[in-house]
C-alpha cells in the first residue's frame, strides 16, 4: 500500500478540490487512494457526500443531504478534462429523497464529460434506483461504456448490512443493464460472515444476470461505528474465488484483499 503524496497525487487532490468535487476515494476511505491518485486515477462521487441510506459497511456520511448542485456535471467534466483522464469512473450516494433518485443528474454528468472529451471512456457505478427501469434507462441513454452495480454481499447477509437495498433487486438491475447490450460489472466483499457455498452461489447469481466483470475484495471496517470484520481471507483464497469466477465465464475478475469496485477499472473497458 502506497503512502499519500507525490506529484501526481498532489495534482489530483488540487484539481478535485478546486472544482469543489467529492471522490469515493476519500469519502469511502479507500486503501488504494495513494496508488490510484499517483496513477492519475480517481472515482468521482456525485450528488453530494451525504447518503440517504446507512449501510453497515460503508464509511460515507448518512443523513439529510442538500439538493443537488445543477452545476456539478459541468465542473466534473472540467475536472476530468484537466486531469487528462482516458477513463473515468463515477459513483454517487443514494438519493432516496429525490423523485428520480438522481438519475437525471447522473445522465447529465455523463453527457457533459462526453461533450468536453469525446474520446474518454466512462464507467458508472450506480445505486439500485429502487430497481426503477426508467431511471436506469436514463443512464443507459447517456452511453457510458460500463455500468456497474455492486451486489455487495451474499443473499443471507444483505438485510444485515445493506440498509435498504435488496439482493434480488440488485440482480434485476444487472440483468436489465446486460440485456440492453451495455457491459455490466459488479462486486462484493468477503469477511462479513459468509460461507464458501454462499460465495460461490453469489458468483453464479451475478454471472447469470449477464454480468461479465467482477471484483472481489476484503471488507475492512472503516470506522468503529461500522460492522466489525468477521474473517480475513488469504490472498490464496482470493485466487481460488477468482478461478471459480473465470471458470464460470467472467471475462475480467479482480480478486485480492485490497481490491475495490473501481480498482484497475481502465482495464475492464
């Protein structure tokens, strides 16, 4: 794990702050922030930094957020252009307080980035939008190269660690994206108390949704208020699950302790 600092790290930090933007790298306390920012890679988080949900694994703030900033998509596009990104990853907090769950804001962000830089590729790591297909369609119509939605954990543990999201709803979101011909991607964490059988079942459930890009990483307790780690997995165990996923038919699998959703995302386009 690299330490924060260096010319590129500082450049990314300054541009993010100058454009008044948020990243999941900071808000989610990602362990790979130094490596990614030094490689001039970052995952932007739109629609503010306060989530309307309170999942037990996530470090993002929860509460009552402010209304979305209509200028944010423009500032995001300018920041991405200033960083000279070839590939951009966008995610967001959940916005259950907005009628369309923020999907119009999402679509505008993608369009603004494409307008400023027509050659850039984009991955959208979206919430479930309560499974509303018309909201998901807005993201699809904006034409990102990849749309991600994380299953997060096995079926049994979903109601224990995800405050509102539903396992089957997440699979339906992935299925809808895949059926539309967009590359879909998902990921989940290990270390929350899942069994080997449940992990393998989750791999196949995600594969059967049409998803062909998968990330598997170790859950690390981000704050004392969040759920404690039940088990730490060895790198060899991550390799084992990676092979199972590849044998199932996934095209790309990132599986190791420090892997997060957008780790090496540029390789998945």
